[in-house]
C-alpha cells in the first residue's frame, strides 16, 4: 500500500464525512481557537442558573408589518388616508409628507389575556396566552442586508459572529454527534451565510445549514468506502494529526480539527435519524400540517426543529422563505396573506407540541423579523408598505418569559416607540440572560480587543421575565 501524506488523508477522509459540517469546522478561523477547553464544542456551564437550555429562533425574512400583525392601532383605521408629516424616512431626517394607511386585516383579542392579534395569524392568536409580544422593538438600519445582519449579529456594518455562534461558543453542545447550532432554511436570507457565520469565533461554532428536501442530510461517503473503512481512515488521520501536533504543541486548533472530524462522522448516523419523521404520530403530523413523507415546507421545518431540540442542539434557527418572494411588501400588502398561511399553523403547533412534551419550560422560542413596515405611504391608497426600522414587533415564549402579555408600545399610528423601547442589543442581551449567560462577560479577544454580541450596549428587558 502506498504511503499517504497527511494532506492526502485529510482529502480522502473528508470525502466520507458530512460535508455540510466540515466546511464550517475546517474554516480558516479555526486557527484562532482560544477556548478554555481543547474541545471547542464541549458542554460548558453557564454564568448562572439558566431558565432556558436551548433556543428555537423563528426568522421571517423581509420585514413583517407590525401594524398588520401584532401591533393593534385603532387610530390607523380611523385616520386612514390622512396626510401627515414624518421626520424620519428610511433613515433620512427631515419633513416628509405621507398618507396614513390602515391595516389589511382585522384585529381580535386572543385567549384569556385578550392580547390583540390580527386575522393574519389566527393560529398564533389561539396560543397568544403563551406568548410575550414585544411591540417596541427598534433597529439601526432600514435596508434588508444591514437589518438582517443586525438582528442576527448585533452589527449593522461589519460581519460579526451570529447569536447562534455566540451561544455555541458560550455553552457548547449537549450532543457530541450533532452541531450545537443548526439552521433549517430553503434559501439563505438577506446577508446570506453571514447570518449564521462564526466570523472570528472558532469555526466549529458556525451554523450548519440544512436545506429541506428529499435528502436534507446526504451521506456523501464514497460508494467504495464502508463505515468500517471510514472509521479506520479517521483513526489513521487522527494519528497523523497527533504526530503533526508534536511539532506545534501550542496549536490548539489542530485538536479542535480532530474533534470536528469526529463530530462530522457522528452526524452521518445521528442527523438522518433526527430528520426522519416516520415515527411521528399522525396526530402530530396533522397538528403541524405535514403529510406523511413530506420533506419540505415550514411545518416540516418546525417539526424537525422540535426533534433537533429534543436531541440536544443548542440553537436552532428556522427561516421561512429566504430572500425571494418574502415579506418585503413594497408593491402590495396582500402578499403577506399566503406567507402567513405558510407559517402560522406550524408555529402554533410548535408551541403546543413543546408544552405537551414538557419542553416548553426550558426551551426559549423567539419569533422575529428584521424590521416592520411603514404605517403610511407617500401615495394615498397605495397597496404596499415600505421598510420601517424605528419600531416593529417580535415575540418570545417559553423558558423564563412572561406569557399572555404585550410589552412596550408604539405611538398611536405605530410610527415610533412610545414606551419601553427594546433595541436589538437589548433583545440579544435578554436571550443570553435566559440561557444563563451574562452578555457583558461572554467575550472573545480579536484584533486587540474583547468583542461581544451586544458590543458595548444592551440592557436585559426585566419587564418580560418571570
């Protein structure tokens, strides 16, 4: 048998692993590993006792209209067509004449709490007693790319580690055979893979992107290689790596690289089982609106999200449609209708499913978008709405969050925050807090200074915590 170099072993062995994990785990950033343990994915204790063990992050890409969904504004119905002047138009300061535009959907009280939700989301209205609706969110940018980057990374100007990567870095994984951070999405949103990137954090913490379809976790092992042969190659590669490491005793990245191959190898067995819905009951499938054998759609994504949560994945992001045909309703708000129908029942089902399985108490479910949409338009009776970052709506549910409440308010027409502003930095700080992480203490030294998800900002939103 010909003697193979370490590089050849890497190339050959990599062909038999789950490539979707390896592209992140072997990234250049891996050379900057500075974790306290050799294994970058090892489970680590939080700073204090957490309420949540994991996060399911529901991201609606394109900008869901707050005044058509969760932020009821009677004055907007009453003053429809009225001409007003706004002082901030797409981030520009001045005096801009605009016409108020009423919502396209009727609002009704939900559950015992009576929190108002529009007919756009009737299923979520039915579970509103389990939600904490935040009506006073604000962001720093009015463009999709920057706003998407901001809601995911806390940075609107430069790529930075995503919230999922920070949580993976801070807490590690509970399942050594699955990544700690997974993204299930048919398409990438605005800002692309930067929304789940690790940037300067060790590459093992980057999100693993799963695309719904007939074979979401392809086993790319060469047909000529058996699992036994592949495992032998892995051991041989590990031995070569350790010999290589003797000449670089301070290079912690190599140990992380070895661990990354092992995780990817484990994924070949664990991941397909997690994505196999054949053992789910018909009642569960019906609740999510999923048919037997279905391998795509937001109902499938939500059910898979619950299964990944059960199996110890720390941060699961579910993105509805990606950057095409999304919630960006410039031309006609009617496009919100089919998009809402696609996600509404599965989201409500996820809440119910987590509750009946006893997972709601230690799972944090987050629903958000990058910004809202204008309660007005420059043309009277125009059917669309523009981008609006000054105020928008999100919600949290589950571990440590008050239920059946609406927190914060916008002004009478939903144009600006009136009370209890929740900036994106505050949003992130609160999510980390619920996981037992002090957002000021979760740092990584890069380029001569300590970075964190919330930069030098962020306050925990105590008013929404139990």
